[in-house]
């Protein structure tokens, strides 16, 4: 489903080389590495948020390097869901509207019933009408998982989804993320240096 | 927009700029329309020497004081039906009023000239019979058979009342023509002479009947020693001005007549069309100043849209990046951002135009009294379409740079730091 080959990225003279990975549809993996090892860069490359300099990424058989900027935007909107370390939302509209905007940006047809079931699964239904600033970090993170799942993606990428959360929320958020990915048969790749997650996932990739 | 006050400020400024420009457009349009309508194909006005513009304003538009009087004898030649150049003349005697409406001594054919007809009653048959314009009727609520005393000058005061002579009697009411006749009280020329104690020809015997009012015949008349003038000859009769229509407007002699009168006689002649253009030029200075002010306001409002969008870029970079992550293309972000400016522009433009028209409608009454024409806020003009297009273009241009910046946001750098 997701394979990379000889992927590397240079910031000026500093070159980061990434290990080749291969992830099956519906499987889950943890990408570990200390700060400065290029975890975020790796994730952004996989998510098509930055241009591939050398090497290749194939998602669902598609060569990411060959997509135009616009095609990349569309592909990401349709097939990839991303959860960030600090969840950002459009501040002027409610959480439910935020999810609807996310749905509208993707080509995937999304019904309100699906949005509701997502919110239910993530236990945030009662917060739907709240504005982003009224939510706690943990609550926001749940919504950002809902947002990442809204386009029924093939691949979910999560960048340090738990490092800003306390232990209790960390376990809960990971569990929800993992469950939701399984429920949709989506592949899940979590990039983190959060040691708390190590014991929870078997497939681990280490960046050096 | 996350900051409603910023948006409100932008809309308000836009409203102000568009509203001011639009008000000028509407005002300009209606003034010119009315001025033009009241030209009534009058080619020349002849009156006493003074300011030609003042004579035109007083004789054609009835908004200024007359320049003085001229003897009927001095314009006799122009009134000769066999005059080779002139097809029609209308004498005007101006100087009295009733409740702020001017009483004009003239001839019946003025109705035809201004394309106005009676809707009630009949034309005057005797002295002191008057025919009133539609606005006069509406404002003063006069009916056929009502009588009133005129006052000297255009302001109604006790000591200027002509209450020592027989009162005027309403015998006819004119239909509304949108011309200045709507605002006038018309009578024959000899009535005006009679009021001022001058014995003209064809003087009716209206002195004694219809006298339901108590006349204070002992009231001292200030300045109108009519008893002494009773003996004077008809040659001394005066009018205020003469409206002239040419047989052929473009004939060489007709065009020269104006200069001939001004150079060779004690009279003054002026062309309404020329004086009107002079007036437009003079008004133009004021209008231009206002228009420039409106333009500056419009630019400031554009700047406010620009600044608030630009500032919001910094605050919203995460939102924008997230929208890109979720599949929003650069074009999508560009259009989102420029729509935000455009919406401010659209709201501001709409409310500006609305405000201008409401303002015009509210002040129509004040203006009507001052300029003697009805104004309305309900008419819309072609120029306003141009105004809308230009206003929206300005709003769009103000948001183009922020929109481009929004579309070029670096997702990786933004989110890697967030």
C-alpha cells in the first residue's frame, strides 16, 4: 500500500536519508526517532506536503513524485488523513462546521450521518457546537482524528499525536486512533518520540 | 472573518465612500434633469441689466431674486408677431409671493411652453384670478374659489402683506409636469400691476366683489404710492423679464441677437443653455472636491481591507495550511481569501447605495423647497452600475495580494513549527 525507496531530503548541505519502508493496507506502524532526525520531514514527504527531492514514494500504486501540485492536493484530500502534534482548526466556526469544511475539501462524498458516527466513536458529540478555543488540547486532538478520518482515507499519518497529552489522554487518544483506523481498514503510521507508545505497537521503524 | 470589528470597519468605510459617490451621482443627475427639463425650449431671456446667471435663475428656475424690472415699451419690438426671428415671447412679472410660493404675472401661453395643462377649473378671466401649480395645491391645500393676499418679496411677513388690495382667487389648478410651473402661482400681468397700484390696460372690476375679508384700507402702504401712479401712462408699465423662443435656433441673426441686445440697449439678454453650462462648471468645482474626497475614502477603505486581510494571514496561517492538508488547492485558498475582501466590498457597496438613496429620499423635501423641484431617492441611474463594478474591482484588488500570499503558504514550514 505504502512503499518508499531511497528517500532522502536535503536542507542546504544537511542531507537526511530515510529507510525504505513498506506498509500493508490496514496495518499500523510506529516511526521512532529523536529530535532532528527528520521525523516531521518524513511524514510531510509521505503526506505530499513537500516536494520529493530524491527517491520515490508509492501510495496505492501511485507514484507521488509524478503528481502535479494540484493533483497532489486532490490525492491528499481524497486518500490521506493527517493528525498533527498541535491540532489547528478554523477559529471562527464550530467544531462540527470544521469537520464539514474538511469534508467539502475532499472529493469523497461525506454524509452527515458519517460525521456524527465519527464524533460518537471519538466521544466528542456533545462538543460539536463549541468553538475550537473552548476545547482542551485532548478534546481538540480527538476532533483532529475525526477530521483525519473524514475522507475515509487509505492512509493515516500522525505526527506526535500524543506528546502534548497527559498519560490518560495519551492512552485514550492512541486507542481511538488505532481503533478508528482499523474500523476503516486504513493504514496508520505514527511518527513520534513519545516512549509511551513504544509498548503499544509492534511494527517499529527507527530513523537514525 | 474572525475579527468582526475589522470587517465592520471595512464595510463602514466602503459604505461611506460608495455612498458619497452615489449621492453625488443621484444629485447631479436629478439637478441636471430638472434644469434641462425647465429649459422648455426658451432660447433667450431678456431682463434688466445685472448678473445674467441671476436673471436665468430667477426667470427660468425661480430660485434667485430678479435683476430688476424693464419697461414693457422697451421690449415691444420683440413682441411684434411679425418679428423675423422670434416665434414666441412670454412676459414674466416676478416679485410677490404667497406662503413661499412665487406669484408670477404672465400670459396664458406659458402653459403650452412648459407642456402643462389645467386639471381643474379654468384659466384666469379677470384680474386677481390665479392658476396654481400642482405642488402649490398639495402643500397649501388650496381649492378652487379660495382667496389669499400676496406679500411683497419672497418671504411672508406681516408688514409686507398686500392686504390693502383685493385678494387673489384660485380659479384653476395645473397638472403636475415636473417643471417649475408646479411650484408657481400664475396670474395675468395686470393683476401684478394692480397689486402694486399701477393701472394697466384691461383692468377688471374685481376690486369689490369677493371681498369677504376685512380690508384695512387705512393701512399705511410702505413704498407703494399707487395713488400717484394711477395717472401714469401704459408706456410706463413694467415687467421683470421676457422669455423668448426663436423661429430658427441656429440662424446667424438669432445667435447675434444676444450680443446686440447687451451692447446696444439698456436691456440684458442671456441664453439659458449657456448660463446653465456656466452653472454646471461652477457646481463642478464643488462636486469635484466632494468626488475626490469620496475617492480618498474609497482608497482608505480598500487599504483597510488590505491591511485586515494581510494581518489575518499571520493569525490564520495554520488554518490555511490545514485547509491545504485537507485537500484544498492553492486556487481554493486564493478564492477563499479574495471572497472575503469581495464580501466586504459587496456589503459596503450595497449599503452605500442604499444609504445614498435613503439620504436623497429623506432630504427630497428640503431640496424641493430650496430648488423648487421635486427630488426622489427612488430613481436609479446607469452610472451607478459603473460605480458598483468599480467598487467591487477595488475590493478585489485590495484582497489580491493577501489572497496570493495565502495560496502560497508553505505547508511544511508552517506545520512543522506549529
